[in-house]
C-alpha cells in the first residue's frame, strides 16, 4: 500500500480532516460554523472558516485529498543518476587539489561536460550523502582592540544621524570590483571597474585596465568629472555639492594629488574602518551583481553560445547595472547601512552578518 506524505502549514488540515469537511458539507449539509466546531488543524485547534472554504474548493474527490501545487514556488523534481553523482565526486577530488572548490564551480563543470543543470543545493545534498563536508568560505574575522574601537565609533556615529542626515552624508558608497568573465582563462578574462551606490541607486565611475588605479589615473578621473557625474546621477540631496563619498582606505585616494582633485570638485572622503567590508554597502551589491552575471553565463553555456569577449562583457555589465532591478538592489543595500551598524553595536564591534 503506497504511503502519501506532504509537508504543509501547521495550521492546515491532515487528510482525514480534509475528507471530514467534504462529508459534513456535502452529505450532512452542515453550515461552515458547525463544520468548524468539529474540525481540527495540525495544531489541534479549530480551523478558520476561510481555510475550510479553501480546502472544500481545492479538494480532489478522485485522489481523496487536496493536491498542493508547487510549480509557483521554484521547486522542481530532480533525480541524480549514478553517472552524474560519480562525475561530481570525481571533479571534486580533482579540483580541490588545484583551487578552492565550490558548488557553483561544480555546477558550471556539470553543465559544461554533461549538459545537466542542477541547483547548487542539490549538488550539496549529493556530496553530503557521499560523506563530504563543506567548509564555509566566510570565516569570522578577528579584530584587534584598536580596530574594534574604530568599528564601534563608526557604527555609533551612523546611528546618531537621522535618516535625512544619513542620506545627505552617504552621497556615494565607492569601491572597485573584479568581475571574472566566463569561464576559460581566469587570468585574462577579468574586468576591473570602480562603481558606487547610494539610496538613489547605482552608477558606474570607470572601467580600468589594471587591478589598481594609480594616483595620476584617479586624479584624471576626478578632474574629468566622472566621479561627480556618477554622484549627480543618483539624485543626491545637494545637487551642486559638497558631497561625501564613503570608501575604504586605498592609498591612491589619499595622496596629495588625489586630495587636491577631490577638493576642487567639492568632494570629501568618509573612511570605512580597516578590514570592514560589512560597513561598506557597495560590497553587498557586488555579491548580487556577480550572482546575476554568473546566471547569464550559465544561460549562454546551456544554449551553446560562445563566451563573450571583453568588450561585449563590459556591455553586459553596463546593461545589467542599468536595469530597474539593479537600481532597486543598490538602493536597498545603501539603505541597509543603519541596520548593519545596529548589529555591529549589538555585537560590540564584531562583524555583521545581516
């Protein structure tokens, strides 16, 4: 005899009570209030009339129960064959000796070699079932007393500001990012760019050829108006300045030449404490952007399209960042700085996880 089990909400009804609703309504012709008095949900309490009506409407007399549909929640059926399972184990053993092996890397290998697209969570289940244990990439940072004090002071200063004051102060959250292209040559297929976010959205400052900008290059960018144009595009509270730019402690930003360029453009730097990426909102946006670009790379791989060259990849980055979704994510990341600072203060300077 087959056994059917489903995971449902604790306020829902089991199969027996579902059938009882149909019996009391169709056979005994009872009112909803009378049916409610005789029914019990999974918590042993009386169900609501709204729930009873929904159960009655969705009940399948052919199957003798309510058939729940998962097609709208992102779940899809899967079954890993022995060939796919052995391939994942084989590639894991090979890649772990060459580089840091992640489920997303194995996911790409699987699509490329077998043409099979599995969720990263499914790959983790398969490997865990075979005795593998995953280490978290993000280890808890240990801060010195001096850095902890700086982090606490920064977080408390943010919390002392009102929302309007913080919106004015955070004209731009600036940082650079390395965007690796898919997926053949990781050394040559990289894009270095400087971007920024605020509660007004996202703006690109510059794409650059080397990983780090020098003082002269940055001064030319600032004097050329690229930084101020990026700030103005995000609708700051002071369209004509002066502005504050939240940034990390890069050396080229604080040389005499760079400082002179900032002063000429009406820009002041607001420094993040050292080793504190959680206090720079743009870092969260990078995580979203990398994930979005990686999904597009997988779509190309599944469709059999060639990997993009650098010019086309930069165009993809720009088009992705101009979407309404990207602007909304950037604004949300910038608006969440206060929440992060509250967590830092609550943890007495430790790294935030929100």
